[in-house]
C-alpha cells in the first residue's frame, strides 16, 4: 500500500506542467497580438502622413504646371517690321531702332490686326517720336513703352482699354521737404479721370516683346 502512494502523487505533475505551458503560450500569443496591433497603428499613421505629403506635392506640382506655358496651345506671336525713328532729344540728334513682336490671344485676332497694321504702326511711331533717349535707355522706360504700345494698338482696333494710374516721379517730390503747405495749396491739382460705367474690355494683346532695341 505504501508503494502505491508515490505513484498517485507523481501522476499529477504532468498535468500542472501542461497548464503552465498553456498559460505561457497564451501570454506569448497576446504579446504578439499587442505588438502586431501597435505596428499596424504606426503603419497606418505613417501611410496617412505620406498621403498628406503626397497631396501637398501634387498641389504644388499643379501650381508649377499652371505657371509653365501650355505647350499644347502655344501663344500667337505677330512680328512687326522694325521701327527707325528720331527721338525727342533737344540737345542732340538721337534716334532709335526698335524691333517689336506682339503676343496676342489667338491666330484669328492676329489676322485681324494685319488689316489695321498701317494705323497700328502709325500709333507706335507717334509714341516713339515723343520719347527721349534717356527714357528709352532705362529699364522702367522700356516697360512703360511696352505698356503704351500695348494699349495704343488695342485702341486702334476699337478696343476700350483702361488707362493705368500715373506713377509718381521722384523728380516731382521736393528734395529736402522744405516746401511749405501754403505753396502746395496754391498749385492746381490734376483732376482725376472718371471711370466709365461700362468698364473696359480685356486686352487681347497680351504682351509686347522687343526683339531689337538700339538707341544712338
């Protein structure tokens, strides 16, 4: 009888060890699931951040594309014959040789301009003849000339284009600010031009490009 007791006590040991292994396996599985869940959350956050960056990059690329010229619909250029004109300098005889190319809205408008070309060239010559060499040698003077040609050419074709506000010149301002207020009040002030109720039309002449510019 005493020999059978150890056998009964020893039979329970494998059962306890099996339970411990099962508990350890369950803990390991739970840890694996937790780690996998954390990894999945981090992966989703990273993907969302990449998608956001991708959207920003796409929008930036779209903005860059909008700034680039449309190669499928290139602009229409209308080159004019070169202009040679005496300038308005009083101290010496100066002249300018200017090459001009007009960038217009479409080929149809370019063809319409050809019918008005004698009047357009006359208007441009009148503008150039009232310029001095000092005005044309300056970059700002060239830009102002381009704007005047752009507006005058459109007006020659009957297109009402708005007149820009005259820019204040540095020469018109007092050098030391010593000019008193009473003198300012005595001087007649220029009247402001009234805007038309109908407004102005968009100018189909988009840009004025200079292909040649010589002042002598």
